[in-house]
C-alpha cells in the first residue's frame, strides 16, 4: 500500500524534491535532448535570418560601407547563438542516434552553456530595447527557451526564473536609463512582467510533472517487459540486457552460464497445488538473487532458471539453493535441482545461445538420481551441433528426400505369415550419414516439427502401397507411428484422409500406432481423435506398452485394437545367465496377454530376437511377432525381395 503524504511532503514533491531512479533521470535527460533538437534548429534558422537581415538592411542596401569590424560588432551575439545552436543540434543528434556515449556530465555542461548564452543574449538585447522604450520581449523569449523548453526540476526552474526575473527588473529599474535619461521602470510594466513570470512558473511545474509521470509509467512498462511476473526476478529479456552489461566487466576466466531445472516440480505442483508451487518458485528466486548478487539471472519459464556468474564457488551456492527448496518440501516429494553449465570459449556470443548450451548439458543428466550437475563438453558440443542441424534442416531433408521409410515385418505367430510391416523413419543425410530415429525424433518433437517428418512418412507409405497395387500385386497393412504432437501441430486425421483419398488406399491397410507415454496427461482431445480414427475404419495400436508409467490407466480410457508389448520385456530372454529374469518375463507377458484378451484386444510383442522368444510367444497365444529374428527394418525393395524369394508369405488375414 502507498503511504499517505502530508502537505509539506506534497509541496516538496511538487517542487521536485524527490529521489529519481536512474531510468527516470535518463528519461528526463533524453526528453530534454529531444527538445534541444527543435530549439537548436529554430535558433539556427532565426539567427541566420537575423544575420541575413542585417546584411540586407545595412550592407546590401548601400547605407553603410562593409567592414568586418562593424559587421562583427553588430552581429556577434547572433553568431554566438548560431554557433551554440549548431553545436547543440549536432550533439543532440549524435546523442539520440547513439553515436556517442550518453554522458550525463557533457549534456548538463552543454545545457548550462546554452542557458547562459540565451540569458546573456536576451539580457543585452532587451536592455538595449528597453532603453529605446520598447518591450523586453527578447529577454522573455530567451527565458522561455532556457527555463521552459528545457525542463528542469521545478525548484530549479523556480529559482532560475525568480532570480533572473527579479535581477533583470532591478537592473532595468536602477541602471538602464530611458531615452530621456531618466531611470525607473513603469509600475504597470513591473506588474505585467511579474504576472508573466508567475504564469511561466506554473506552466513549467505542470509540464515537469506531466513529463515525470510519463517517465514513471514508461519505467513501469520497461520493468514489466524485463521482469518475471511471478517471482519478480528478471525474465529472459532482462537477463540478456543485464548479461550484455555484465560481460563488459566480468572476469572472463571464471565465466559460466548455468541452467537450472527443478526436477519433480510437476509432481510437487500436482500434489500440493499451484499456490504452493508458486511459493516455491518465489523462494528459490529470492535465494538465487541472494546467492548470485551482482550476477545476471532469470526465470526462463516454469521451473527453469538461468544464471551468468564468475563466482568460483558457484557450486556451493547452488547447494544453498538446493537447501532452500529442500526446507519447504515433504520428503516424499523429493525435489532436486539439475544444473547444466557452459563455459564459453573464445569470442563471446549472444547470451541466449550460451544458455541453450547450458540447457542442453542439463538435459543430458536426465533422471539420473545420483547426478545433479553436467558441464557442456566436446561430445555434447557435437551432439548439440547435430541437434541444431536437425532443427534447421528438417524441411530440406523432407524436400530433398533424405527422409526414408524403412519397413519392419510383423508376422502372425500362428502361421508366421506376414501380417504387415511397421513404417520406421530414417534420415540419410549427405553430411551426417545415417541418422536413427532415436536421435532425430526427440529433437523434432522438442522443436515441434515432428508433423513435417510424419506427414512425409505417411505419404511415402501410401505411395509405396499405390505403386504395388498398380502393378497388380498383393499388399500388406502398414502401421504408422503417430506422435502425440501430430494431433496438435497439424490436422492429423484430415491429412491422413487426404492421402488415403489421393492414393486410393483402403483404410484397413493403415494402422495407427501411438506410444503409451504420449497418453499420460491431457488426454481428452487425443481420445476424441482416436475415436474419430476408429470410426473411420483405422485399426488403433498401443505402442511400447509397459515402458511408461501409467499403462493400465491408458487401457481404461482408450479403445485400442492391438497392444504392442514393449521390447524391454524380451531383453535377455532365453539367456541362461538371466534365467530368473526370463521366468518373470514369462509371467508378465502371460498376464498382459490375458488382460488384453479380457479387454478384447489383440497382442503383438516387439523385440523378438531368438527361437526362445518365438516359441514362448507362440505357445502363450501372442497374436503377432515383430523383431530382428524376422528382419530388421529395411527399404521397401528388400521387403519385396524377401517376399519374392519366399522368406515371407503375405497373409490373407487383414486386420
Ligand atoms: P517403435 O515404434 O517402438 O519402433 C520399434 C523400434 O524397435 C524400432 O527402432 C525398431 O528398429 C526396433 N526394433 C524392432 N525389432 C527389434 C529387435 O528385435 N531388437 C531391437 N533391439 N530393436 C528392435 P527405431 O526404428 O530406431 O525406432 C525407434 C522409435 O522411433 C520407434 O519406436 C518410434 O517410437 C520412433 N519412430 C520411428 N519412426 C517414426 C516415425 O516415422 N514417426 C514417429 N513419430 N516416430 C517414429
Ligand atoms: Mg512403433
Ligand atoms: Mg514400439
């Protein structure tokens, strides 16, 4: 709440006795420099005109003979003002165009000189006018220039106007004789000037306060644009602004960018509620600003923070941050900070790029419980480069055909006939060579571009099937991998339907695979999409069952036709060294098959690599088998070759 001010404080404030922030000061200074541009231009035009007028009146008219001495004597004040006008104009333009350092002292110095010259000029010209019985208009104009167009704090304007005004009236009254040799100013004139002065003071004060409230408003906007609303510490823009400044003075030897992620924060939020989550973020921000005083830091988003520091003991300080969040956390919600660090080498780059490297180092920690800190190294630099290459080149890869579809056969366990293939993406790059989906899929998902790749895969699959149909040969169903993001980033159903129409592929020849981990939260929209796909006649397959956290939940909410049991279960299956493991796997798989059966779903097991797997899975009634035992994913021509060589026979059962 704002404090109430008493009258005395209000008057002092009105007169300009209050502390200004650096921003407000520079706002006022900049505004004065902008006014100076106009004033200096007017002065240049006016004084040039005065000089030309003088030349025209006295010299060109032939009234007087031209001598440098008389020319200079009569026009010296014009020259002085003209020169000052030019200097002020040039200075102001350079200042506003950021061509020179915005020096407080230099602009004050020039402003004072300018004020002095205006006063001198007004004073002398008007004294001359007054002695001839004319008004002191020149003086008043100059006062307007110096005290009103340049806006000072009100008490300065007030003192300046009051002192100079009085001094001038006393000067005229006592020292400047009129034409008839008498001294003494007319009382009416004195009152007129005094009234004029008072009005001027009111105007000056009101302009000042108007400008000041603009400065305050503008500062608030600037602060809001660089501050994180929740925690009050800088946001990414505030961080970069400060970092650019800090980089000028910081000890480059110890320079390090840190990226901090609060692990398990989502769980904390879900369990204790948003308010508690916010409190934790605020407390952590406070601790960061204490531990890293003087450094640049920011809350980047959600539970992500960044710091640029040269404090050699930064790891101890991070431990303090960890202690601070630990204080508010129940033991079961184990919150840890994961920290990625990047030490820039050579030329300093844009801080945002450097944060990205620290962030990357942080992501490499993953969920490893025993590790909280990772420093960006050569290997990461390579991976990071590849990651950026993928992000920046996916369009080109799609356009130039670097994206290929490899097909992996799936067989019926009963008769081992080919019941379909899974389409798997490969990126065969002219620069990096063979890239596996394990590398590029997560990057494309993170950069929200997976739809570009998937669309390309779906079209290639439809085209491949069409070609075979056109040759009059038998086709087999192909299962397509869908990313959860496909449904957000594109009209996935609309696109699939468009391709089906375009290539004339019967819908039962395309299966939709969606991985279990995609279905963990926010499932309402996705469920709707799945239902539409179902209605249209596509078979829905749940991929990687058993590898995620919430398998059973997913079975409750979605209606899948086929459940693909993740290949993790078959790891080391049949290996005599892992006998116990094999026994457990057998029990799990049997139970899962039973479960699927009860829910009306068919089953497929991935990762079938040996006879033991085949034998067991066939015996317990797993419907489909997929794995290296039959074939690795291969180009479509290799599949046709295997078919023509009799290695696979296409089944007549299409499901
Ligand atoms: P996924 O859909 O579960 O695909 C099965 C993965 O297991 C494939 O890896 C396949 O090569 C591998 N695999 C199959 N049989 C065996 C085996 O017997 N032993 C072993 N060790 N591995 C086997 P891949 O092709 O590297 O794909 C990895 C993942 O990338 C896929 O897992 C899928 O989630 C994703 N992915 C692949 N292609 C696409 C795509 O076109 N779109 C989307 N959104 N994701 C894709
Ligand atoms: Mg799959
Ligand atoms: Mg899978």
